[in-house]
C-alpha cells in the first residue's frame, strides 16, 4: 500500500552480508535488539523484545529468499500501557519486508517496507523514528561491524505522545 512505512538505502557491502544480518540471530542482535530469538527457517517464529521500553514483537518467517528477501509476518505485538495508545497491539497482522537488490560493485540496495504501518496508526510517528534509527543501525552494522541495537544500557529514544 502507498501509505506503508518504506525506506530505501544503499549499503557498502555485498548482498550476502546484508541478508545474513537480517535473517540470523547474531545479525539482528547486532543492529535491532540484543533481545532477539530468531527462527532461521521459513515458518518459524522469532521474538524481538525491548524490555525497558515494555515493547515486544513476535513474527513468523514467511519467506527467506537467499540474498534477496526476508519477510516476517507479525503474529503478536504489544506496546506498553504507558504509551497512552488505545490499540497496544497495532503491529499485529502487519508485515515486515526486507528486499535486497544489487547496486554495483560490493554494494547492495535495501528496500525496507513495514506493510500496515501507516500514518493512521497511533504509533506511526514513534515507529517511523524507531525504524529510521534501526535501519541506519543495520547499514552501519553491515558496513563497519558496529550497529546501535537496543540493549540494557540504551536510552528509550521513542517519545510516545
């Protein structure tokens, strides 16, 4: 849908490195959240937790196309009650899609779409800022080996309302 959150960027790394950072537990812990338990096969579930923020997401891996695409369907999610949102489970039923395309010598293009994350959702502004941070963390992680994932010592940068 045209209103879904979407961003694209070029990464100075081959497609296999970007793919590995997205679909493996070690990879995701390096750029999104240290509190990730990843199912590395289609049909398996993954859990992404942000303990101090009180947020979590459980996905089912819908598709893994080697060095091309990773698709997660959100089967459960919850924002903290302190967010002030009426719908604390608004990510449930959305789809997180990572498309990887060649972009030149030792470069990859990432097309990231969170289908169902639209401006109509209460969390949109906070989630847009969060994804902006974490997608750039992914880029940094793949290019330098150092991302900025959520961890025990991280400050909750999401301002709810």
